[in-house]
């Protein structure tokens, strides 16, 4: 049926906009039919982490009692604010069940997390509990604005596991807690522009295929950047080659933006490629700005982030959304090493440029020349004038604290193993439904997958069929045919700068049983193309 649509009109749309049309078509196809409507186009997981949430909601109830100790006007529903002295002992008592009764849900996790943090990080008990209770109530602006004092210490340790378990650097990072990875992207782009580290007409490199906004944002009028692709192909196991790195040797390439593990490839950069990248940057491009978005690193055991290997050059981005099933919470963090090239570039800028840039921050500091890059990101996120109200909301930061602590307490990493098991099972179901064999790859997180029709048809059928498809089938036909004929929504791979005749599937957001059905539908579409090719050549449809 997709042949009846003018697919050319969708060519310039983001895959996340094309998705809306695919959903309409898929729902229409499945209405009253034997097919099930299956939307594997979004990456929102269909599981949640429960322990930290139970602790969070109990903490909120305790915090209300703390506020009511200060002042309580029940007749009008008014209370004071939580107070610090004695709060740790009161929390312990609140979470202790009376004899013969069960403790409230979340009590064990909350007490264990608080005690774990106090012992591991040397926190003063009442100070830490006050940060938790005052923040979960949400009665103050964030202070410090970048990240709460105790939360920053905890999140830093969590990030060293989540992003640098396989290679932990001996450096400290400054953190800015933000409203998810999307906010991090917006803030970083704006700050790099405002510091004149990236200017209109400058060239950046993108490690493609990549999450669509990284393709779309640089070319907006706001930034006007030139983009080159440093492309990792399936033939190279989605790893950067020496030829790819060589593109970065040109000094006009100011920055390299990566998603690691990839989206949609879901493959992490290998230790061998990381070693080559480190050697390349240190010997040939010590001025190269690197942004690494490592949202999916937690799905790869002993994950190694670029920020662990090249901390001075790297801006790290992490979101809690996928691992903990909390996209609605909007929890993310920007990480910049204390010693970094960004502060040095700002300090070494031409006098005229430096004067213009520093003037931007004179309302915030008497010495803007020493205003750190990470703090400039914070200020720019609120257009400087609203810096006094900057920062992630305090209840969100408490949720971030608890997610981090629960994971740090999980010495066996049983939660990680279970999440990975879910994805692995779904991946296997789809592959078996497709009837293909895929080699094991320890760097593949299985959160997404690229179904590259060109690659697989070339492998199983031959180059002549691939050539015919390229000449006769619109790249978007794959996604539209799956929606119209099978009620299945997969995003077009071309929207991620993946191969044109490909589609992205999420293994996170549907029940296990759906993926074998998706695999069979993909196989049916591929067979349909082969049959169309054979018919065009007057060949038997089978054989």
C-alpha cells in the first residue's frame, strides 16, 4: 500500500515526526484485523526501578512530619519547613516498625541508602537528612544551583560506575544536574556558542549514525555549523576506523559529538578504538572538543566512556531515563572535568572576544574572567538574567540521589543483569523471527537495533537484488510498509544517518512476545522486495 503514498514529502522530516504518520497508518491497519498494533519506535522502557521510588515516596511523608514539627496549622493545611538538628535520629525512628508490625514500604531501602551514603562519603548525618527532607518538600530554589552538595558527591560516584566502570579516571568532574539528556544538549549547544568556542560557519564532526537531534540542531539558524560525518558502518562492527579518525586531523574540525553506545547502533566504542582515539587526540588534536552522550552505557558491563580517557577534552552527558525507567522524571547531568580545555580556550581567546564574552557574566561575578565553563553553562541555561533561579528542581535531585545510591549499593549488579536479560531475550526473539544469525558482540547493549535491509539482503540474496531495490524502492517504504501491512511502527534509519534502507527497532518498550512478530514482519517485507525483483526479471517468485 505504501506505493500509493508520496513518500518524497516525508524526506526532510525528523523520524520522530514521521512516527506520527506511521502510528496513524498502523492503528488503521490493525483496527478490526488479526494484527496487533506494535509501536517499537520509541525508547521509553516498559519497566521501572522500584526500590528508589519506594524510598522516595516514604521520604516525602517523613519530610511532611519534619515540616510540621516546625509549625503546624492543620485547620488550614499549613506547615513550616524541615529543620536539621536531630533529623537523622527521627528518620531512623520513623522507619522503624512498632513491635509486631511491618515497617512501611521503602523503609529498609531509605535507611540503608542514608546510612550507606553517610559511611561511604563521610556525610554529617543531620546535614544529609536535611538536604533530603528540605529538597523533597521543594520549598527552596536549588542551592548550589549546579547541583546540591551531597547529591553532587553521590552522583559523581554513580557516574564513575555508569560511565567509567571499565576505566575510571583519577580526576574530579564538576556536575550540573539538568532536566534530562535533552536539556543537556540544548544547554551545551547554547554555551559553546556563547563562549565563541563554536561559531557560525565552524565545522563539527558527528559520529554517525547518531540520535537525530544531533543531526538537526547544528544546522539550525541559531548555530549555523557545518557538519561532517565520521561514520561507523555495520561492516566495521560500528567502530571508528583509522580513516574515520583521519577526518578529525583537519584543524577546521572544532568538535566531535558522539553517542556511546550508539543510538541507533547500540554498540559501544571498543577499548582498542578508544586507545587509538586517545593517542590521536593527545598527539595530533589536543584542542579537539568532544561531547559524549553516554545514556546507554549502563547496559554494557564495564562500560568505558571517552570522558574517562580524555577528561580534559570532554563534556559528558548522562540521563537516568532509560536505565531506571524514569523518562517522565527528566533526570540528567552534564559533567566537565575540573581541569579542562574549555576554561583554557576561554582564557586564551583574543582580547576583543574575551571582553565580549566576559561582559555577559558581569551581573553574576566581579571577576568574570575566572567564571568556570560549567558555571557559564548554568548561567546560559537561564539566559544569565535568571541565573538566581537556575538548577534542577530539588525533588528531582532527591530522586536522582536515591536512584544513584540504590545502584551503588547493589554490589552484585543484579538490577543491571536483569535489565540486560530483558533486552537480550527480546533481541533473540526478533532475530529468530527474522530467520537470521547475528554474531555475539559484548559491546552491543541491545537497547536498539538497526535492521539494515541493504546489509542483510546483500549477505543472503546478493548484490543484484540490492541494486534493484536502490533503484526501485524509496528508503521510507520499509517503515511505511511495516505500518500499513503489519501494524508495526519502526523509525526510519535514514533519520539517524544510518543506511537509507534500514529501520530502528527499540527492544525496550514492548512485551517480549512482540519481538518475534516484528521479526517475522520484517522478514515478510524483505521477501516481498525479493519477489518484486524476481517478477521484474521474469524469474520464478520462489527458489
